[in-house]
DNA sequence: CATTTGCGTGACATTTTCGTGAAGCTTTTC
DNA sequence: GAAAAGCTTCACGAAAATGTCACGCAAATG
C-alpha cells in the first residue's frame, strides 16, 4: 500500500488485516519501489495523490520491469479527479476506488482483481491430485515421479495450476504464457496443449487439462 | 455503441467481442434510438462528437423514458473537450473515456460501470433453483451434477439466466445470443431451445424454459 | 368441430473446431 | 561450431456443433 497519510494507512492496514491480508506500507516513492521486490507483493494499492504526483511514476516503473509488470494495481483517487483515473487506466491500473470508499467496497475490488489475476499464491509447491509443481526448483512430479517437459509447457502448466477452474481462450493463453505483443498463431496453443497433456499423462493427469469447445481450455479437478 | 466512424466501430466491436460482449452498433441518431428498445442493451457506449451534436440528445432522450433511464452510459470524448465531459456527466453519463484510449482502459471502465449498476450477474455463479451456471469456468450443474451442452446452448442459457422473467422473440434471441447481422432462420431458435431443454432436464429444470405462444420464450421460476 | 396456426422433434448435410503427426526453422547446449 | 532440443506452422482426419427441413401434434380460431 502506497499512501502518504499515516492515519489512512493505519485504517487500511487494520481493514486488510481483518480480512486476512498481510499489508506492507510505503509512504513515498523510494520506499514503495524498494518494497516491490522484497517483499514481492501480490497486489499494489496505490494512492494517486502522492506529493509530487509520483503515483503515476510508480505505476510506470512497475510496467517497465519484467518482474513487476504483472503485479495488479488498484489505484485510489479522489472523487472528481477524472484526469487521474484516465491516466491511471492508460498506464495499466487494473481497477480503481474513489475516495471516500467503504472498506466493503475496497475488499470486494481487491478480491475481484486477485481472483482474476492470481487465484493462487506464488512460490509455493502447487499440488493438484498428486500432480505437483514447484515454481522454485522448476520441477513437476506425478505421484512423486519426475516428469519431463519443455519450457513452454512448464509455463503453461504453471499458469494453469495458478488459475484453475477458469476457461482461457487461446489468445488469453498467448497473452499470459507467451507474453503480450507476441505474434503467434492461435493454433500453436493446441500443439503445446497436446505436449503438456502427453507430459503429464503418467497417472492420468492429462484429464486435468480440459477442452471447452468454442471457448478455449480449462485446468480443472472436476 | 453509437459511433459515426466505421473504422472505429469495427475496432471497438472487435475488442468487445474479444472480451465476451455482444456489441450492437449504430451510426446515427435514429438508428441509435431504434436499437434502444430492441435489442435492449446492457450498456451504451456513446460517442459525444456525433455530427450535429446529437450525442447529448441521445443521452437526454434516454433519461426521459422510463425503460431506458437506467441503462448505464459511457461517453467517448476527444481529449481536452472539458465542457463536453461536464455536460455529459450532468446529463447522466456514468463514466467516460477520452480518445485515444487503450482497450484495457475501456474494458476496465465497462466492467466498473456494470459492477456499480448491476453488482451481480458479472463473473459470478448464477443459481436458479439448483440450476447453476458459472460464467468463469463455463460450467452448468443441476443440483451439483454436471450438465453437458453445446456452446450455443450455453450462451442461450446464460442469456436467459441473466434476463429472467421476460419474454424474448426469436429475433431478439438471435440478436442477443447469436449476434447482430447473422442471417439465420427464426425456427433455428426452436431447435436450440429444444436442445437446451434436453440438456437441463435432469432435475426437471427444463420447465424453466417456457414457451409463450405467439411471442417467443421466457426463462422463469414460476 | 373443422381449419388454421404455431411449436416440438427427429434426422441429416454442412460447417466448424480440435487433435495429431510431421516438417522446417530457431534457439540452446555442449 | 556442431548437435540437440524446442518452437511454430501446416495439413489432414475425426469429432462435435450448427442450421435447415419435414412431419406430427397441440393450441387457437371462428
């Protein structure tokens, strides 16, 4: 949370902790950028009205660097500051709340953004019915037997396992797994889906990658 | 979407369809007003710079009539036209975007407006008497038992469940579920209605899809 | 009650979509 | 710098989905 006024910081911290989050705060530009890498946040609450107008600077910096580009941003604007909203959304903020806002509204937006962007937390071993993926060691096992796959298949599986129970079109998968602004044919996804299925088919785990005809693919336990 | 320039219309249509919306377009005042009632839109994207300054006229007309008063409006303005923005918000626009705008910004605003106006019905599981539809995972269950159906039947059911207790003619259903400018026979709807009923008949949920003789179909709990 | 109108239903041809193997090219590895 | 591995595209066949029609039944009409 980047917010220069201490009372508001405290209030927000209280609300966030009440809801099970672990807020880290920053009051100015430098402090905010320092905390981007350590501790790496799941979401940034960014006050747009920082002294010196540095809110937009922070957002821009985040979008420039690979590691912080995908951290979702919710910006906090004052009512009526329409220009700020426009610029914020242009820069890539995912959502915004307008001061004054109710804690309930803020929580709803945080949950919505996190659910959309990163349903599962990072850097922990993900286990779905014995199919385990370790983002740190870059290993995948099926009932503790090691599996082999290419880099793209690994990223694809990682994305799927952190975003389960949700349909993604081929273009969305290209955006999330390949990266934005990559000109690759839609159907290329099919081939990697096939390779991924083949790679994790050992104990029938290929059934987790499901085709949703006309829409895309889904990673699901059901 | 009311926009007089065809290239921009096409671009916006493309973006909207990519994001799962079903845009209907109008290029002028008359065409726009005609489409307000049929097909009844969930949201109006209104270009403020229509020839003859008729953008504001459309907004005024909408606010005068009972049935169109509550349809949210997002207006599209040129950068710097502050007076237009002020007048637009006075007349009752819910939000605005400034040309040129990024697709991401437009989508964020559309979602924000829809969420504010109709908190439910977006990305949430819809449950009608045990018949559940999850727009995110693209799943339908009847008393928690999974149901199978084709893409068209899914879209049809999704439309029905978000617009219950209201009769729709075959042509209206074609507009909303198939999309504009599709030349398909009216009677084709019958067949898909039948397939939908069959698909959700597990626990008698087919009774929710009702025939209104001479008028069309209705999704209703009564 | 006879007729007309509107709707349900099964079948079928066509189109769309997806899985799959192979080939060519690029990147990485040793 | 050569070999291996990986990525992308293409082509083809299989499967699913779609649109249309014909027929029969049921509801409205008068």
